[in-house]
C-alpha cells in the first residue's frame, strides 16, 4: 500500500516542501491542500509591481486568476503522484489517528504531514464593515485594493511595517493622497533601528507621504451611506479616508491544529530539524514555523521573509523522509543566513541575519542621510552583530558582512 505525505498550505512553503520531498527520495503520494484556488505564486510583487501596474477592469475574480498565473512559480517536479487540492481548507486534525478533515467534509489520512499554512493579516478591532477596508496578502486582495487606489483617493495605511510602507509608496506612485498611522516613533523601526528608519521616513515624506507617528487609530468613521469617511486618532484628530489599508501584522494559520496538545502560541513550535515539537511525523515550513535561532542562543523565533519557506523546506523534507523510512535524520549542519529585502520608491533595503532582535544599531559604511550613495547599518545584540541592513550597496559590497554574520552564526549554532 502506497504511503502519503500531506502538505497543508499551497503557497511557496508548500511548493518548496513538495520539491524537497522528491529531492530527498520520496517517491510515494503527496497531497497538497491549499485554501487559495491558485497554484503557488509569488507574493512580494503584490505590494509593488502588481499593485502599480495592474489595470482594473471590473472582473476581480478573473483579474486575480491572471495575477496569480502571471506570478506563479514554475513547478519543477514531475507531477505524477502529486495531487493538488486547491480551494480546499484543512479544518481540523487528529494527529494521533493521522487524519485531517477538509471544509468539504472529506477526511484524508497521512503517514507524514507538512504544516505550510503561513499567515493571514490581522484586522483592526472595529465594528465598521465598510467596503473601503483592505488587507494585502493574496492576489485577490491585491486586485481589490488596486481597484480602490485611484488617483486623488485619500488612503490611510495603519501600520508602518514593510508591507504598510511598500503599499504607501505604491499608492503614492498611483497619485493617491497617503497617510501612514503608526504607534511607534518611526516606520519599520523594529528591523531598521531608529536612525535608518528616520532616513527612510524622510525619503518617503519628500515624495508626499504623511506619517502620523506615535499615534493610534481609535475609530473608523462612516458616512450616512455607509462608506468610509475618516479615521479618528488617539490625539483627537480626524484623518480623511476613502481607503483604509490594515497592515498591522499577521496571525499564523494554526487553528486547524488545535486540540492536539501542540504549542501554537506563535505559529508552530519546531526543533532544529523543523519537526513539530513532540511529533516526529510532522514538520513545519515557512512563515508559520517558530524555530531555534542561533543569534538568540537557540531560543525559538518566527520570521516572515521570502527566504524562510525555501530554507526551512530544505531541512524539513529530508527529516520527514528519514523518519518515514525509519532512519535518524541527517545532521542539520550550519543553517543558511536569513535574508530579506523591501523595495520602496527607488530604494532597495536589504537585510542580512536577524536585525530585528538588536538592542543597538550603528552605521558601518556610508551616511544614513545619503541613502542613495550606499549605506550599511549594523544591528547588535548584547555586543554581538546579529544583522546588517544595507541600502544601495552592490552584492559584492555586502559579501564581507555576509561572511562575518555567517561566522558569528556558526560560532553560536549548536548543530543538531
Ligand atoms: C504583499 C507581500 C509582500 C511581500 N514582500 C516581501 C519582500 O519584499 N521581501 C521578503 O523577503 N518577503 C516578502 N513577503 C513575505 C513572503 O512572501 C512570505 O514570507 C512567503 O509568502 C511565506 O510563504 P508561506 O508559504 O510560508 O506562507 P503563505 O504565503 O502565507 O502561504 C500559506 C498558504 O496556506 C494556505 N492556508 C492557510 N490555512 C490553510 C488551511 N487551513 N488549509 C489549507 N490551506 C491553508 C493559505 O491560503 C496560503 O495560500 C511579502 C509578503 C506579502 C504578503
């Protein structure tokens, strides 16, 4: 009887898991259950080129299909024995019985399970259910949002993280009037540190974006016709608003795993092999996984970057295949260095390592207020370099920072 690995989640993490399972020698069945109706597609363009270049034509469903198809990842594995159940959601699990239930009532048994269900956007806690409220995670969201970003629209973005700032830049490029509301003192201050974040804010302000920093939204105001009119902030001011983008973070999609005794307090807790704690036949990949971080002395950390699904699938899939074959997993070795990027106007900000956990930042190269000339900022935690942020540096100029961080990471990694 042929055995089955089920991959829950059909985005980048799900796809990389499938590829790495086959690469690790798994020749038996794979079933991928994905809540979205699309094959895996690339999300970063959704807040950048897709949002900027999409021409709204009224048929949102067809447009979302086109966006997802245009951004689809090539599937580089032989599709035989792989069953893609798209537009299907896993609603529950009995991990002891190795069984999943789907939203259409079907149950699927598995021998091994890959958790790749990623995140969904957090929403504002407000009663107002007006059509002017938006989030951005999927192709469908991008199409809806693009339809609202008409020149002259008053756009308020709540949350000045990467996605909030990317949408702000794109909306401004589309001719919208853009205000960003953020409770912290600078945009993206967590990963970038105060000085670099302040310089990026100035760059945006010079291009017409208004920031309301150290301020929170307290009320969403609608007019008599039910449409959005404005938002009230905690200093009593009102900001005019036709389009409200909620970019206030995300929730890991883990509810379907509840009732099985797992630690789901912030995603799915994994060990260094990406095995879900206490369950050798389940691994997790991508944004949903919380895993040991060398720069945090092995404490678990969950990160939401494009490199994560690929890096984690590379560890998770061989682990699962070894387990299903009754073998011990191979040593995990040195983990790759985490990286990320964000594109806002003409700036490309790149991150190496884990800058978001730093307690101090210092300029390593260039001048922070001359971003276009090339800048590198070091992120330090208790005196150790944990990350480097660069703007406008060529790949060759980043190499020494990469090598230094890799060496530090190797010194701190306890290889499993
Ligand atoms: C707008 C946007 C811009 C971004 N830009 C950048 C960037 O510039 N640089 C960068 O480094 N990173 C960027 N990222 C982050 C990057 O895209 C993510 O890290 C990556 O998509 C994570 O992939 P994933 O497969 O782990 O999770 P996801 O992409 O969240 O995929 C999870 C999938 O699982 C499905 N699912 C959820 N629950 C269930 C269930 N119960 N049953 C079945 N299926 C389920 C979901 O519908 C989804 O399709 C961006 C993300 C977004 C949204």
